């Protein structure tokens, strides 16, 4: 086993959140090493849809990579919110909030390609799979394998941004998980009517469903429900599935005409408490995994990376990973992270059940949202900037 001690920042995970952090440090002249388990370019063909907030676009603009992805991004100019079988609906329009768009839908691979192109490859170790993380009072260590060789890398500030792998759990930090008991079915569909850059968030007694404009004609679909229901939907032939989708969603985009491959994943709310340890910070989905309703999770992770990078830039080298620095990060991120968790969980609890009398209350709430500009300002600010 080869051990190498380094004074640079070490980032575990080269997805969008880790890469945004790395690129910010690179542009500020802060030395770092990033470990990415995949080979270079492996994610560039990934067509999964990411929902970016306007605030995340601003981060990408500041990093100089937005122009590289803008042509592949589909703007969300309006969000239409409704509930099935009940009165009340609300619309959020970008023009009412002096924004070019409320958000964007972007292929995962397009974003990772733009970030990879901007990063200097000398700072990135590809096909480097982290297997162990050990925080301690002087430096944190990460054990990883690359080309069959196991190495240990030490750093005064180790950052885990490995998304779903959640290596942060093996540090001994407590993980709290709430299983919703639901799965999310995701795919891409086409419909009779154009999307006109409108995103639809529709709440049903079985769970929320969303259609996000994706490309010139298509929609990204997220349809949540009990695992048994989602499994049954996955087993349907395309024509039957599209008929059931139309029944569940309604007529706002006409009949559904086509669908691509369907996939599903379980829904849960997971948080690491705390998200720091001596000389260690955990960010993005590795630190908190949220319900996809309102598209908060990825954008919260982007703000994790941006805030941490700014803190690193303004912290003397001798204090990287120190208790005061980690406390400062926790304070800066606590309101946004906690707010995102509470916001998504509240939406699921209030709109995701069929308790007698609650439908009328939900309808009244949506009606009030449509009429009250301060409420709309709050909601758009929360989704865009975490405020």
C-alpha cells in the first residue's frame, strides 16, 4: 500500500457537484485533487434529465460553462401547479419575477462534459475508486484503488461529493432515513400539444407527478406512487401505459403519443447529521437526499459546492478543515438545507394523501398562492436560490 501526503484539498466524486467545486477552486488558484471512479468521458452520453434552478444557471455562468450547455438546455418559463380531482391551481411565471426562466432541463451528460472540458486533467484522477475514508484531528485520509494499485491520500480538507454512493456513511456520521414507501418512475414522453416551456407539477392522492419540458417536443416524466403501482406501470406495454398516464394527468397536453425507456428508483429522505467531521465535509446528495418534488435536491447540492468553494478561498491554508471553518460552513448551509428538506417533505405530506376534507384545503391553498404575490415570491426564491 502506497501512502502519499498532500497539502491540497481532496474531492471524492467527479459528478456535477464535485466538479463545480473543483472548477471554482481551479479558477481561484487553489490546489486540489479530485478522485473520479468513472473513466474520463464515461458520463458524457448520459441523457438523464437534470432540473436546474435559475440560481444554478447563475453559478454555471460565473464559471464560464453555461454557454457550452445553453443550446441543450430547455427553459422552464412557467410552472403550472394543480391537484387531480380538486379545484385550485397556481402558475409561476418567470416574467413576473424578472427572470429569463424559472429553471432549465438539461441532460446530465451535457453538463458533465462541459465541466470536464473546463477542468485541467492534471488535477483529476480518473478510475480512482474510493473505498475508505478516515477523518482525524490533523488530516483526513481516503483510501482508493486505481489501475489495481491501492493508495492512501491525506488532506487537511477532504470533501465527499460522491452522490448516491454515500461514502460519507462509513465515516461513522449518523444517517437518518425516512422511507416514503414510494418509487419514482422516470422516462421521456411526447404529446399532442407543444410544451410551450411549461412545467407541470400535479399532485394526486397516490403521489406527485411532474412533466418538465425537455427538448423541442418532449417532456421528462416523473410519476411517483407505491412500489406495487409503479412496478405494474413498468410492466405495461407502451400504448396501455400512455393511456393510463393520460387518465392520471389529464388533458393539458393532449394525448400522449410516445415514450422512451422507463426506469424507477425508491424515494427516501436521507440526511447525514452532522455533514462534517474533523477535516471532512460531505456535500450534495451524499449529505442529503430529498424527494424529487419541486426539484430541490440537485440545486441544493450546487449551492453546497459554491458556498464551500468560497469559504475555502477565504480561509488561510493553516485553517483548512479546522473546527471554526467547518462550523462556519454548517451555519452558512443549515438554513438552505433544512429548508429544502422541510419544503419537499411538507409538499409530499400535504398533497400526497386523500384524507377527507384535505382536498378542499389544498385547493384553497393553491387558489391563495395564485392570488398572493408575496407567497409566489417566496416560493420562486426558495426554488431558485434556497431563500
